[in-house]
């Protein structure tokens, strides 16, 4: 299981990523999106459990502004489950 994260503040709509991984698509606002992706606070996040992580990593490597990150997901639910209440 892995997670793809895109920093939408950095994303410039260059779409080099589309060529490497067909899951990346252009959204209505001209920036990138992913199927079942979650957009919040300028960040697009989507979790996948398939054998296409390599394609995602190639997309990340192709992005000229280095907006895409591919990380492990699902080992250790603590981080994903963390609820932060009580701000400083
Ligand atoms: S290659 Fe990078 S900058 Fe271009 S659309 Fe994809 S994520 Fe955005």
C-alpha cells in the first residue's frame, strides 16, 4: 500500500506526470488530480494498493517542480489515525 501526495502549491500544470502514470489527470482548475484523490489545504492525497507504485514513482521523478511524493501507507495505523486536538 502506498500513498501519492501532490503539493498543489508547487504543481504548475505541466503534466509531465500524465505521461508516466495515466492515473494523473487534469482537474477543472488546471492542476493535477487523481482518482479517489483527496484535495485539502493545497495538497492532493490518494492511497493505492496495487502494483503500479513504480509508475507513480516515475511520475514523481518526471515532475519538474518535484511536487509529487510517493510514500508507504498502511504500515502502522497510528500515523493515519492520529487526531490532533488542542492546538498550541
Ligand atoms: S508534472 Fe508536476 S507540476 Fe506537472 S502537473 Fe504533474 S504534478 Fe503538476
